[in-house]
């Protein structure tokens, strides 16, 4: 599906008056990302799964950009959950969660503390401290890029982030057609950063929270699906593999996508989740 500029439009696919029996999915982004970075993925997922798809920002990003990010995943989860419940009083529980990267840590903590509220979960390219070493959770060749991101203007920041997290965007001609070109996507994301900036303090707080997070040794609920990118240049794909093995969850691998798998191949993500649900 083509990605269209939205200039501040949020990605919530609200329920219709005659579709109250549809399941509800909540999508949770990762480090320093907000719900607009999903682009058209929520709409596509809603259509593929015949579900309501909602998004919510963690403290310090997006609609919550003026809020201080807590320094623990538990506190981030509690604030996100509270905001979500206040904003979406119509939602019936249990719901389903999809989290990418640090977002999967937040989903894990929600399911751990409130298991009756969560029916299913999907994790994309995540990692847990006690299962994987630091050099796999963050590939060390990215450290200079991350430092440069902290000191660069918005457009250059987003160009660097895209190069680090997207593989298909710079290698797939069809994808170039979808987003009009790589530069246009970077500019759109730079506009998001100007409108709702993530402060350096909040970026560091999120890094601290992710680095300190300790997941349960066993899956907090069942079922859970893991999706991982074999060409992830930010997080080693083995981090997802070891979670799947430890928790005895199914895992599917994309052969060419980067860390931001829904950006690189949203069709594959939607179809894989759909097949998993049917099985």
C-alpha cells in the first residue's frame, strides 16, 4: 500500500458502530519512535485481520512528547496503559498487543502484570537482557551512528535512522515507488520530529529503561508470535531466536528486511500474522 504524508494525523483505526465484535490490537513502537512512524501499517493490519487497530505513544514521544519518560519499562508500561485506557473507554478486554523492539518489552511487562487484559502478542525484532549479550542486543558498529544522531539536525537524524533500521528501503525498487523515494520518507519523519520532538533527556531515559529491563524467564501469556529480520543491522536476529526457544514460541524470519520490518515489508508481516492466527 502506498504511504501518504499525514502531517500529524494519528494512526488509530477506530471501530465502526456495527463492528464491535472485532478483536482490538494495540501497536507499541520502540526507542524514540512514535505512532506516526507506523505509516500505513495500522490500516493494512486492520484490513488483513478484520480487526480494530489502535496506537498509543510511550511517555516522551508523539502525543506524549512533553511528558518525562520513566527510567523503567514497568513505569513506562503503567503510564502507557493508563493513557490508553483513558483515551479508549470503548475497548473491551482482553486485547491483543504488537510491539517492535523496545515496544515488545513494554508489551511483555503489560502481560506480566495484567495477564487477564491480554489475549495474544506479536513481537518484532526485540531482545531481552538476560537472554542475549549486549553486543547482540545492539550491534557495536552502530554506536558512532547513534552518537551522531544525538547531535544532528532532524532531517539528518532521520536519514541516519533509516539507513540503520531499514534494509529494503534502499534496495527495493518497488518500495521506492511506494514511498515516492527514500528522501521523502526521511523528510516526513523529520517533520514528525519537529512537531513532536523527543528530547535528549527522554532518549537517554528510554535507553536506560531498555538496558535495565529483565523479562520473565517464561512467557507471561500464551500465545505469542515472534517475527525477526535476518538482515537486521541494529539487533542481532539471534536475540529473537533465543526468546522463541526459551519461551517455546513460534518464530518466522524475513530474509531481507531490516530492523523496522513493518516499514520494509508490511505485506509479509500482515500475512504472517494472519496465517498464525488461523492456525
